């Protein structure tokens, strides 16, 4: 059991690093350097530049960042939940644990993935109330 948990942890680290590292390596500056540059390397950047001047824009930015990390983690957890079903080998207590994990995984995934839809609905409602 510890060996499988270790393997899943390694897979999660590889997947997360394969998603996050390219975005850090290939990050570029759009010429907006408040503190100046040193041979083309920006000294300080405002991460909220680029049109984020409203609360809805900030919420969208935060949800996009969370989704960027959450989607690979959700996929890995679905695989792990499936492995728990297989590792249960017909033991009712273990199958119940796997079902419980799968249930909460589906609920959590729906909340995380539905956040984008919720922000869209909220933004449209607020915009329709404006005079």
C-alpha cells in the first residue's frame, strides 16, 4: 500500500511539474517593467496588468489559476480512486471507502469546475442590473 501511494505521489509531482515548469520557463515580458530591466530581464512585474481592473476580472484570474492546477490533480485523483476500487478486491469495507472517496471527488470536481460557470452567471447578472 505504501509503495502504491509513493508511486502515485511521484506521478502527481511529475504531472504538476510538467504543467507548471513550461509556463515558468517560457514566461515572457510584454515590456511592462516598473523597475526597469537588466539586459532584457524584468526586475518587477505587476501580475494583474492586462485588463484586470474589476472584481470580476480578478475573480476570473483567480479561478483560471486554480483551474490550471486543479484539473491535473483531479485527473490523478480519479485514477487513484479507480485504483482503490481495484485494490479493494471485493472487501466490502474497502469498497465503501473507495465509493466514499469517489463521491467526494465528484462533488469537489463539480464545485471546482463549476466555479467558472458561476462567475459567468454572476457577471452577466451584475451587468444586466447596471443602468
